[in-house]
C-alpha cells in the first residue's frame, strides 16, 4: 500500500533501522522449520508467531507443540502474539515451548495487570497489544510492567490486510506515553507493514516491525532483500 504523500510528510524518515520480526503466519506451513532457518539466515531479528484460537479472533493457527518443534531451528527470539481468550491458562505452555516474548490483548482476560506480572514471573518479556479500537491511554496504567507495546495497524485475525493510516497517530501517541514514563519498552507495529510505509512507522516512534507478506514475497531467495528493504 502507498500512503498518501501528506500522510508520509508528517513523519520524517531519517530514523534508526527497526527490528524486523517476520510473521510466520505468511510462511509455507508445509515446511515451517526450513522457513524459520531461512529467516534466520536472511537477517530477521525476531521470529513473530501469531497464535489464534478461532474464538478471540476468527482464525486458528499455532499451538505450543509447533512452537516447541520450531525452537531447535533458530536461536533468534520467539515473539509470540497470543490472540486467545482466556489467555492466562496458555502463558506457561508457550513459555515452556520456547517463547521469549509473550504479548497479550487487554480484552483477553479480566486482570491485565496480573497477566503481565505472570508473564514476567515465568521468565518471559511481557507485551501488551492494542487493536485499532483499543484506547492507548490504558498503557499509562501498566507502563512499568511491559517490555513491548504492539500497535495493531489492522484488525487481528488474518494476514495480508491493508495498513490503517490512522495507526501512525496511535504509534506516535504510544511513543509519547513511553517516553514520558522513561520506558525502554520496544514499540512494535503489526499489520499491512511494507517497504512503502515502514519508514513512516519508524518516524512515528516504532522500533520494531512485524511483516508477513512483505517478507515472504518472492520465496526464500528474496527474504534477505525484503528484510533489508523494510530496514531501509
């Protein structure tokens, strides 16, 4: 997607390169191990794992056993986005399977503060996820408990969606909240991220980008160039 020139102009593009976190939701599921190894070789910073339960979001994807099987294929951090409800019963299973980061939605359980604390207690980094309609002000209440803030620039549940331009303002507001709190949390964006809008996301304050189609397009021989384009 190409953002409108006036939208891009609002966000200067001379910023440090972000972490690139390819989402294996867009990979060839018949050879996931090979795909993860190819991403590692191509320069991915993290491996993003989208977990969907067919209830919290309208899709069903990856269970703990798959994460465990993939763990041997790379030493890169596993960034696991839990789109499940209730989420608390699944935290330990995914941590034991090899998740380094566990990100949860405020809507996926009754006590977000406790859930984030539980993630840290089992030795993982804790992330909070904001859907397009989730108020960003909630971040103020848990800033001290989060290591990652994920702004969804699409509604969750499916890959290949189009970036919502208004997400740039939400990224900027999240950046402001984190900076005011003195937080070192990583600010991540997920949904419709491409080489056309990556720089605007980073200029708005993002420090990590999740990308599926934009990384996997062209097959394994193109992964390195696709990742470099997102960084550049």
